[in-house]
């Protein structure tokens, strides 16, 4: 008896080809056209196809992510379905994958997959990536690993992976820890296990969360703008170990006084933030002010996490606990 997979198509480069008038890639392929490029796919598994959308990934919004979560959750509760595959554009793939990883509570494999080259380009990688995702979803070894991202025959954890290059086929990497495994000869091989995952129980998301990148001399006026505009949370990509220019301090204080959680991560590719430095704007100074430390998350993922936490609670201590438990 064949296993059954649910396949949710959301769009992205995997479903694009060159428009002859525009001379640029646009959404064009449907699910059947993409699946038709994978040899004998229906001999391997029964498929339930869900045409969720056909959007470029910059068009994906937090509301759309939440709708995708609800659909994925519904499918995961269907006893006849072994695993779920979601096609997605690569620009915001890691944010959607991380949101799903934080929210979903299922042992079933949930695989996110995309493509770096559109159908009109030589070396279109959509079909090979999708075939690898199918092999991963069908493997019993993929259970209880959370949401996985499968690209270029590598399997990465949604909580650890990031897009590292604008062009390369091997753009999705886990810089801190490396991939969980690979897909080789239609078999998924895992090299390591995932540590305990963190889950957030909410069906709401707070969209008014800002992300600010620290640079030399950056001031506090941007904080005033976000506070006056009704933002509910702020994430700062700080310098190095988790430090900011002193010109930012008054704005951070304004936000904290206004009961807006301020989460600090680093703009460095690897390594966690820590309260190491005691000078003005240093990590120790920021922590004493009430800034929340976001571990080794990149800014875009810390923002997703804060959006979900604010959908669940306004308790600053609870938000701090859920960000700093791994520090």
C-alpha cells in the first residue's frame, strides 16, 4: 500500500518561467506541470494536491503564513496522510518555515521546498528539489524532526537554516550547525538529531513588529517613528556580540518605557548575543535596561518569533523566558 502525501503549492520560482514580452520570470506553472517533470512520482506515492496560491515569496505576508499554518495543521490531523510538502519561493522561505516549526505540533514530516532557477533556465532545479522532498517526506526517519527545508539534496532544520546566497543552488545552509542530513540515491540519510524544539501555542500573529539593523552612528529617531506608529515589538540586529551605537540608547529606553519588548540579536552570521560588554550600548548595559536577548537567531527569525509571542501574550517576563531559555 502506497503512502499518501499532501502537497501544498504556494508559488515561487519553482512555478515560474520567462515571459517573452517582459523578458523576466513570472508565476506560470501549475501543480500538474511541475509534478509532470518528476519521473514515476505517482508510482511512489498517492498525492493530495492543494493549490494554495501562486505567489512570489516577497508577496507572502504574515497573514498568509498563518493561513498556510492552519491548512497544514488541518492536513497533519488527517490520519491517511503520511507527510506534507509545501512549495515556496526562496526569498521568504525561511520565515514561513520557522513560523510553521514554532506552531505545528505533529510527528509527521513537513517539508518546505523551492527552486533557485525558473523553468526557462538551463539547470532548472525545481523538479530535483521536489523529488528529494518527496523522498524525505516518505522516510520514517523524518518523523519528529519538526519542519524541514530540502534543497540541493540537503536536509536542514527550519529553526537553523537561512538563505546565504542570491544565486547559488546550495544557498540554503545552517551556518551554525550544518545540515541534518542529505538525500542520496532517493534515500534520506541523517547525520544528527534535532535538539528539543520550542513551540508556541497561538492562532494569532502581531504584524506590527519592526526590525532595525544597527550600523555606526545610527540614532533614535527610527524608534520614535515606530512607537508613534503603534508598533508592538522591536527586534534589533546588533553589532558583534550584541552591542549598539550609543546614539540608539535613548530610543531603546523610550520603547521599553512604553512596554514595547525590544529583542536583541546579532547581525553576524553565526554566534549568539551575550551581555559581555559593560560600556554604553554594550550588551550588559542593554540587558540592565531590560532588552531581551535572542540567542543565535537572525533578525528575520527573531521577528517571526516575537510576532507569534505577541499574538499569545503581552507578558514581558514570559516573552523574555521564551527567548532566553536556550541562552
